[in-house]
C-alpha cells in the first residue's frame, strides 16, 4: 500500500507541475493555456461563479453570477475551497470586490495570486480524493491489490486529474466497488448516491450490481444498494434544494439543452454536415445507449461464470461515453478505475490510454484555433482524434466482452472469490481438514 500511495503521489505531483505554465502566467495567456495543454476549469470559476466573494453557489446573486452547472458535491467542494482560500487572501477587501464588475475581478490587485492559491487548495483536496481512490481500488479485488497500480501510475491520471473536479466522483466510484466487494451493499449504495451527487455516471454502477445479484440470486442485496443510493443522494442535495431550487436545476437543464459538443461523434457528424438539434441527439443517443445496456445485461446473464462488477460497469460507462454528445478531456477519469479492475493488463490499458492521450493533445490544439474551422483550417485532424479516442474505448470494450464470454479463461481470478457478502463467502470457503483428507495433501512446516 505504501508503494501504491508513493507512486500516486509522484504522478499527481508531476500532473500539478504540468499546470505550472498556466499558473505562472496567471491563467490569462491563451497561447500558453492551449499550447502547453495546462488548462483547468478551477481558476476561472473562482471569479466567474462568485467564490472570490464567498458566494454560496445556490444563493440568489441577483443576476451577478451564473449558477454552477455542476452537481451539488462539486459545488460544495468548490465553495469549501474558497473558504480555505479566504484564510490567506491576497486580493482586496470584500467591499472592493462587491463594487467591481465580475469581468474586472481578475484584474484587481493581488487577485491573480489569490486565484493560484485557490487552485492549489483545490488541488490538495483532489489529491486527497485520489488517495482514497487508490486505497479503495487496492481492496476492491481481494488478493489483487496491485491492480490499483495501473490507476496510480496512469498517464491519463497525470494529465487529467486537475482539469476539473472529477476525482471527487472517482473517489466514490472506487468506494462503491470496494464496499460491494466487501459484502456491504448498503454502503456501496451510499457511495453510488454520493458519486451521483458529484457526477451522473456513478448511477450506472447500480446496473452492474443488478447483473451481479441476478447471477447470485440475491435481489435483496440490490434493494439495499438502491435504498442507500437514493438516501445519500437526497441528503447530499438537500442543502442546495432548500437554499436555491432554481440554481439546483441548472445542471439538469444545461445538459438536456446542450447540442453536439467537444469530443463527441455528434460533433464530427455536425462538422461533416449532418446537423442534429439537442432534442434529436438526446433521443437517438438515449435509444442507442438503452440498447447497449440491454445487450450488456444479456451478456452478463449468459456468461459462463459470473462477471466482475467492474467489467459490467466499465462496459456501461464506456457505452455511454461513446454515444454521449460531449466528451470533455477529463472524462477519461470516469473509465480509469473501472478499466484497471475490468481488464488488469498493462498492455491493453496503455493502448487505450494512448488513444485517450492523442485526443487530449488534439482538443487543446483545436481550442487554440490551430484546427478550428473559424481560422480557416481543416478540422479533419481533430475529427480523426475523436475517432481514435472512440476506437480505443471500443478496443478495450471488446477485450472485456471477450473475457466475460470466455468465463475467465484469460487468466483472471475466479470471480467466486470476490464480490460475496461475508456470510456467503464463509459458506463457500472449504473446510481445510476435509480438503486435506479428501485430497491426500499435507501442510508444509
């Protein structure tokens, strides 16, 4: 465990250093932002969403600030980081800030330094989230703690960890996998609920849990997980709902009204002349994703042996990202903890991540204007990068499907050794005395 945590710490530190060019130029140099690929959403929302004025994200700002377009836990963490930053301010007084137009806040004396402080505070909080994710992943596959090394040493973790707050959802995703493997379905559900309060995708873990309980003929376990998830999500959302229901709804309305956006196959189709409005994209992508979920359910139920929860969860989340109408650079983190447990083979994980890194580089070049249609350049290179990213995900999905269909003949552990509740695990454990007599074995001194 010490080795895993040490490796993760080094990787995260290198990722933080990768953001240095943007921090050195106070996040205001567009050429540096995209040429050095050091962009992060964190500093811009410090002034853009009112955190520089200690504004609660769900309080009425009377039009001064836009509402946070993220789920509630991200808003809470962003607000909490601003409270910590307020303990070491370098900008002007709150009265001066309140009297300054939002667009001019960044230019106030000392504010650029304070923005960097806020970014570093947020980075520290996300570092702790990653620590928790490593600990959970190391225990999510009993007998295989080293599978977590593929997460701790991941290249995509290095470059994507600080683009947004997604490590918060990764923490709860890993926690849900750990709790389920340890036979604690209610806790697993709580982790899912908290994860959904940070990003929507952890909800798909309930589908993986469903396949698992159907194979084990234990539907009561799934019921406990659903109750835990619903309860945790409601509790997490209550402060936002009670203090500003209108602002709370922004996340849902923002995403439903979004059209073809960065990184998606829908954007490729749009740039090639096959235009679709937001409603059509929602309907078609939802239908395709629904069919994919049905196929994954059939795969899980017909497999020779019970699949790992991480395998089914990876397939569902990957299918969602393939057909989704946006793919931000940090979305690769959604797949990472699932992938390292679903297919713990370094070669395949690195092939997939190479495709993701190709897209990561291309998106910043595209946003920098070097590949954008508005500059008169051909966006074909960016479109190819999107296709490469999707092919990389499909490649790993195909391998996971093959593993499930072959019933663990690829050399994985017996799935009956994991994901069992303590009572069932004890029931299935052999009696050593009986085994010794029956098998004529002996015990070495």
